[in-house]
């Protein structure tokens, strides 16, 4: 789940596995790499990307699934357990107390909320009980500094509609929706209402006001349990104001189905008039695929399975990824491309329950100035092992998506730690961020390793390729998270 502002997206690419190297097919660079264009979190301001990931099911202070956040700081050799911060509601300076089923860290969004030059982290605790209101939810800001996210000092953001919904903070997205030069925060809940806190923040609260709007999506309906909406931000129109994609569900004639809506930003913030309906998906990222100055929307539509009671219109068995291109007036529905595992050049075959597109993210792996796309396929059967999962990387370029020779990596790939096991679901979440500071994005993938305990697979890029040399598998125990009660490490990364 990852916000990218006015950058470039991704597509297909080439992969050859030799000598422990997964190689993206080369092309002569058309433009210089611009890693600064990628909105990656940098909590300690050292110029290297950092990774913030959820362990929302972590056992903390004796409380079942109270939740924690794990932050891994970028370094020349990649992230490692030696440079980390683990933060929960029992950490110094963090408001609240670990309680059963709180889910601290369920969703994450980063941005320089206080304008001091260091990225901060918004953390959701959607099932927090507040002032007698069961599962009211909580959103906490953790402040960046030269020492990173130390947990020393935090701000709880007040819910402006606390009695009208539950699960405040179920979804988060940061951006400058009114183009005033400060970072705003969009917050979702269990209803279809999105609240926006404006004007940046100081240590006492938002500097500006707040407003809300309703996305016409059905979040709850008798007989079904819907996910609450998810939020993803980027500048689709190229006007300097961040726009917002809301993922949710609508009710079809017989089944609920996923739907995406785009709300455009402007001087007065996000507006409901002129909203656009997009091709559907369960995870979205926003970036400029063709570097024309207009961000495009990439959504993974992984949920359509015949007879499973959930429908994705225009979907494909096993899942697919939709790419819709931006323009000065918003997204251009006539410029929409779908990619799935039966698309020529994409590894695998479209099969029921593959869940191709369950997660998507962008980053410039080969340093050519165009972002590449990582696609999680957590339901993929690999060498006869059910739901082992894989990650597919597609290369980006000036012409958009090119599927010829895509890269594929899983736990059966030479040099990748671990072994293929049923239901590990590598690719449950994916992240492409430059954590070494060399201008090339590195790959981190979450999984449900060991019965939903979770794990992170970390692979570095070097010389225009993803390499398995020095690949790392980071378990909850290695990162200081209790393996009791399925912590679900790596379910999501900072958006």
C-alpha cells in the first residue's frame, strides 16, 4: 500500500537468474535517475530510505494482538536487525496503553507533518477503546529526528466525528491536498466518510482545520462483512495539489464488488464534484508511468474468484493489475491497461486463488529514471506448493508498461533464504525503496510465514538488477517482536 507523488510507474522487465543474480533487462538510460522524485520515508534525514512496517498482531506487555510498528533504517548494506526501532503503546513517549486487540500499526502513512525536514509517521490503532467508546480507534503521529523515530514524543489526533463511526484510522494517506505547502492527513474509518486534517501539524495538533466528505461506497451491509475504505494519494492532474484514490466496495445485483473513486485536490482541498470512477482493485499506488507530469493509478484487482461471493468487474481469474493514465483533467479512462499472468511475458499462469495484484509498489530498480512495479502474488502455487507466493517485478520506461521478460522471485529461487512452504504467501505486501542511497530501489516483501507470524524478505539492487547475494529473511524474533499470538509482521508498509 504506497503513496508516490509525481513520479513514474512501472512495468515489465527482464529477468535472468544467473550466479545468484536476478537481472532486469537493460536499456540505454533515456533520463537520469531521480531518486528524490520517489516519496520514500526518511525518518532520520540521512538521505537513505527507511522502512516502516506493521506488526499489528504483536503480543505486547501481556496483551493479545496489541500491536507494534517496526522501523528499519536505511544503510549502505541495506536494512538489518541491528538498526531498528520497535514502537508500541508501551514505548516511552507514546500515548496510550497496550490493550487486547487494539491493532496498533494496522495502517501507516509517512510525511514531514511538522515541516522540520524529517519524515514523521502516522500510525493507526483502529480498535482502540476511547472514553467508553468501544473500537473508536486512534491515530498517533510519531516524530522523526536525527535519531529516527525514537518513540519519544507523540501526538494523538482527535477524531472530529467520534460518535458517528468506529475504527478511526483504519486507513491513512498523506499529501498536500490544498497545495499550500504543508502536509495534510486523510483518515478513513468503518464508514464511507473521509476526514482530512489540514495545514500540517505541530506538537499540539493540526495547524489548520478539518473537513470531511463521503465516498458513495457501501462499507457494511447485512449478510456481508466489508473492508473499510483504503486511501492512496498522488498528483494525477499535475497541478501541485495531491489527489486521493478511495478503494472500497459497492453492492452489485448479487455480490459486493470492489470499486475505486478518484477525488481531485485543489486550493480548497479535496472536492466531491467531478469525482471519477476507476477500474477496481484492492491495493493501489499512484505514480507517473510515462513521466509526462501526471501521476497514473495502478490498482491490483486480486479478489475475483468464480463462486466465492466477491466480484471484481472486468477482473480475471487469479487477479490482474489495472493502469490508468493521468492528464490535466484527471484520469483518462480510454488509456487503461490490464496486466495478468496470461499476459505475454508475465511469469506464471492465471489460476484461481493466485491473487496477482494483492499488493503493488513502485521504485526505480535499475536506475534509469523510470519506476518499476513490484506485484505481490501471495496465492501462487510454486513447484506444487500451495499458496507459497511470489513477487513479480515489471519494468517501467518512456512508453509505459513492457511485459517482455519480467522478473520473478520466490523462496525456491536460488539464493533466497527459506524454503517453499504451504501458505507462507510471499508477496502479501511489497515495498520498493532505495534503502542504500545509491539511487536504485531495493525490494522488501512481507509474508505470512509460519502461520501468520510473518517475515520480511529483503533483496538489494545493484548495477541495474535485483540480486539474491546477501539476501535476508527478517523474522519477528530477529527484529525484537514477540512471536506469540501471530504478530503478522510485514502485513503493510508505510503509505
